């Protein structure tokens, strides 16, 4: 019965609100100031008494840091003494957890006198390993800021790409004692600088959980390097320190603590992370709200081997009374406490704290508001009979078992256990399904067993959440990398939206070569992501418009400032030596208070955003607003940053910026969605002076790879194609034009397409089926016809019969049970598409003669569509299509009718248009064995 609730429409439940409450368990400990310690630490909660040197304290005060936060008060003392420290906290991604105490220790130069002092050996003493270049840059900037008040340390930031020559040529600054880097960069550096770590004393891992999840092998390799350097005899009396900080527990941390740290100080100020560290077993029971008592009794139906102290949490007094009564009715002795029974506190605590023999079970039913008064920390099992009302309450409930967190560590048992003494059991009912995503996330993080029903239900919830994002733009990471690593938290959509991903700002005809175009990047977002224009080589309308705009505004009388700025309106803007068309996207909320105010604008022909003063905007005549915005987004395919990074190193972006900005490039389209075009290759073509010869100056993708900071990404387009295949293409006008275009077959490739038809009866055999060559479609691919036909969209060519009279041509398209259809007429062409069941039919007919579009029509009957084409000239058609098609034949049933109505005698008619009979008869005989799916 519970599945009936879970299978109901997930969109009717407010999952966002519930998920946000439970998913972020990273906020549960802030108010309680919980701390889990493996060794006793006297916290330094005031900056004046903190173990930092005086000048650093003054610098912190100047930076408005008036004292250590709760986690820092426990971390700074052991780090400043040179001890091994592991810190897990909600603030674990803040470098100030370790930078001030490390800088303090480095002031004691006497501690390093025993270090090896060999010629050519770097005096590096501190190494900070960060999960990516962006975090390394932040740490480096903080080091530069706070090391100004210390003795000279000459910190360096080293990010090395895959080019061996680059790593070989790295020069360590003289006197450098601190290096900030990433795991991959460090290992590349060590290949050519093997003595780099010889004097290393302090090894610091920033965001340890990210390092272990993204580069665990590299981290342990670095730890092995470090361990080998500190065991030599001359390092016996020098400092040895490993510091690891993060926000979450990770399974690899256990190995780090056991194998590489020496009597570490473990500081965990996040209760839920401490429970995972302490191997608290996380269990979720799915049940109906009305069945909770029965489920609770099943949980209690066992005989413990040791003393079992169980807390059953309820949210109301009535629930506490109900649970207590149910336990008594089933002969289970239990204690009960709630806010209206305060006189029972001493009695309850007396029974709770008694010494019991093995096999005894003590059960206490209580409400959440009694936890702090009781101060219990030795429970072995917590049962959440009522779902916790907030993450903070969930953390407080787990805190009641905190003594058992300590027990696991104090025994020195860092290794995984088959089962744990402490257990948390959460009852999830239909009343709490809005928290399902958060519960699933926590179970995965704790590596707990996940009920199959919960997994299936949350999959549907995630799908429903994606449906809510249909109005959002397509995820940037999905577009540039083919994958988004954090879909759950990402605000943008990750599915193709037929309505949103329609063509924008893209000309209908780009170049005479299908799929190829000339582009000019004008705004460089990253190494592979740009905004710019597509240049029409035949007639560049934007170039004409730009010239007219500049000529217009050169006259002073035309430079009229806008009196009232309106959002989304188009204006002119003078910048440097050029006038631009801009659109106002946001107006300063304080505009009423000022004569001149800031507005956020978008350069609609370049794609960049900017802020300008309102008085800089000029009135733009309507004739300059007719041309659609020209800015198109371009993405270079199949290349990504190295080392599992998701953002490009600024070095690469800067290099590409100076290389390509404002220059025309030849590019071949691979895919198009909306206003975004994926290209590969993108080449700068240069004409040799005095020669009619063009050479490829560079390929942008190859240029990125040559820097050593990019690598191949073969899954990029495959992932996007996968998304496109899941889109159901309807035969509505806008969707059909957006997603599918069919090119008419030329005589020379008829045989080729017939071969395709023989290989797959599900392919469109009458035409070379491709998605559009140019961006005038929501989804376009420039691939081989076979790939597009067989993989992108399975389609059928219907059986077609036709006949004529003096004024019209009647075409019968044989399709049973037509559901959706579209018939588009043009002077020389008719495109008919329809759905029947799960099959999609498409016929692109390039006509032998011209028709009158306005007088042509299409009518649907039971098993066929009847298309009546009005002839432009009253003359007999020798054939229907320009090119022969095996599925099209003359309808000889109407031959006599045509004969009777003709003003010509029968013999004359046959002589006048002999190919009507001969060609169609030949097709009928030749293709009698060809099957058309009907």
C-alpha cells in the first residue's frame, strides 16, 4: 500500500521544500557547538589568546576577522604545535582553518635546522594540495596576504599541464618554503624534480573529501612519497605533520588516519559526519503512517547480546503516550518522558544510568524537547518514530549516541566493521516523502543499504524535478563537457525542451557547403565557449546594418539620449569607435533616487553583458531593430580540462582569447540546440599573399590540446546525442521544422540510399535523411546520412499513389490511423509527415512542376491522406517527382477518369506524355519486391 503513495504523481508534492530541509545536513551542528575529539584539546575561542604570532593577529583584525570560529578554536592549537590533524566541519572548505597556525609554526626557524641541506635541494617545507586550480588560486592569494606580516616565505602556485617540457622547465623560486598545487600537477612535477620533497615537513590537504573522490590514487602516491622522505635518519628530529581538512567524511580517510598519521587529533564539529566516522549504522524503514507501531514492534523483536539502550523519538506528547502504551501492551518495558512529566526526569535518569547485565534492553520514549535536559550521550540505538522536523533536530538525536562514536575510535578500530554497535533507524512514511531525496543522499554518503522502493521513487522525483526546470536554460556544464557532476544542486535543466530549444538568432542559409560556416567569435567566455556571429558570405545583412547604424549616428542630431529606459527595449550605445545595438535586461532598483542610474545591458549582436549609465543609451530607430539579434553561442566539441577539472585554467582561456577574438574562422557544425552551436573543427584559414591558395593557420581544438591543459572528451557529443534521442518529436509545425529536415535525393545517390533501405527497412529510403545542416533547427547534426537515419530518428516512407486532371494533381498517402500530421506546401515542394502508433512517417517530395500553394490542400481520411495540388499551368504532368522514388506510383484506377475528362483523344494523350505510363509501370515492376511499411 505504501507503493501506492510513492507511485502517485510526484509533481503534486513540494519536494523542493522538504529536500532543502533534509538534504543539507551540513547545518545541523552550528547551534549546538558539538565537537567530536579523539584527543583532548583546550580550545582557543578568543583571538587574543589564540596560538598565533602577534603580527598575524593584527593582520586578521585588519581583515575584519575578530576571532576564531568554533571549529578554528579547536583546530588552531594542535596545528600550531605541529601535530597531525584531521578536521571535518561545515566550514571545512575554509583555508583559514590551517593557514594562520601553519604560518605561526613556520616562524620557528630553529625547528628546521636539522633538515638536509644539499646543493640543488629546494628548501620547500610546506606543501598545500588543493582539489583544483581554482581552489589553489584562492589559497595562494590568502597565503600572499597573511604571509606579508611573517618572515619571507616566498610562496608559489604551481599548476603543470601534461606537456613534459613544461614540468621540466619549472623553476622553484629561491627561498620558496610553501608551494600550493594540485595532486596531478605535483606528480608531474616530481617526475622531473625528484628531490622536491626532501625537506618537506608540513603536508596539508585542502577539501580532503573532494581529493579522495576525484584523485584518491594520486593522493596516496603523494603520501607514500612523503612517508619515504621523513623516515631517513637526518629527518629524525625535524617536524613531521599531516593536516587534512574537509566538510564530509570519506571512506579513504580511515586509511589516511591509520597508515600515515601519528596519534592524530580528530576534530569533527558536524554531528552527522561524526556518526558516519563512528560507524553508526543508518537504517531507513519505509512504511505507512498507520503501520508505524507494527514496524516499531518488529524492530524491537530481538534479544540483544549486550546492554541495549534505545531512544524512541516522537514529535508530540500524544505520540509518546501512544508508543509507550503500545510497548506496554506487547510486554516491552519502557520509560517515558515529555515536557509535561518533568518530575519523572530523576526517575528516568536513574533507570537509564543503572548498570545492567548483558542481554538487557532499556527503552526510553521521549519527545525532542527533552533531549538537552536529559543530556544522554550513551544510547546505542535511536529510532526516529516521528520524522525529525529539521536537520538540527536530526543531529541532536544522533548526538545522544556520541559516546559510541568515541568508543569506536578509542579502541583504535579505524578499519571497517561488519556491523556497528550504534544504530539509527528512520521511519519514512507517506507524510514525509518530500524528504525522500535528502534521505537518499544521506544514505549514499553513509554507504548504507538503500531500500529498492526508495531508490525507485526518488528516481521519479528527480525526473519530476527536472520537469520543473523546463523554463531554465540548459546547464552550462552539460553543454561544454557533456556532463553535470552535481545535477541535484544545479538550478538549470538537463533535458532537451522542444519549446525552448528552438532556433534563435541564426540565419536560414549560411554557406553553400552543408554544415560548414564562417564564424567570428566576439565574446570569449572560456577556452571552448564563445559568443559571436555567423557570417553570410553571399550577403552579410549585419555588415550592411552596422554600416548604416554608424552612418546614422555619426550625425550629431541623431544622438538622442533615452528619456525613459524600459526593460527589454532595444537602444543604441556608442563604445570606443563603434555603435552597438543593446538590450536592457535589468534596471537599477534605486533609479528613482538618481538622475542617472546603472542599467545592465546585453550586446545582442555579440552576446556579452555589461553595465552602463542610463544616459549613455541612444534612441534606436525601428528600421535598425528589424534584423534579429546576431549573437550565437559556439562550443568547441570533444575537448575538456585535464585532471577532472570542470572549468578551464585561465591560461588556456587567455591564450585562446588573444588567438581567436574578432577573427573569422571556418567551422563545421556537429549539433545545434536553440541558440547554441557545437562545432568541430573550428579552423582559422588564411590566404597566402599574391597566391590563390588558402592554408589552415590553426585548429582551435588542437591549439587547446597543445597547451597540455586539455584532453580529449569523446563522450561530449555522445551524451548530448543521447539527450536528443529521448526527445519525442511531434509532427507539429514548429517541432518538425526544429528537429528534422529532409533533403531531396539526387539521381546519383538513389542507389546509395536503396542500399541503406535494404539494410534497414526502418530507414527513410527516399531521401538522404539528416538533421539540419545549419542551426535553423533545435537539434541539428552534421553526420553521415546513415548515422542520422538509423540512430537519430527511425522513420518510414509511406506508400504514395497519384493521379491528375487538367487543373489538379491528387496524391494519396497510404497511412492507417494517422494521429498527428503536417503538410507543408511550397511552390516546388511538398513535405508531409505523420505519426501512426509508434511509427513516424516522412515524405519530402520535390515536384516535377510548380503548384499554386494557396489553392492546395490536405484532407485526412481513415487509411490515407489526400493531398490536392493545384497546378500552376494547365498541362499534363509526365511524372509527380523530379527524381524517381520506389514508393511513389501512378494510380491507374483513375486513368480512365482522367481520359474521359481530357480534351485530347486517347492516342494523342499517350503520345503527348508517354513517360506517365512507361516510367510508372517500370517503377511498379522494378520495385514490386520492395516493402513499404504500411
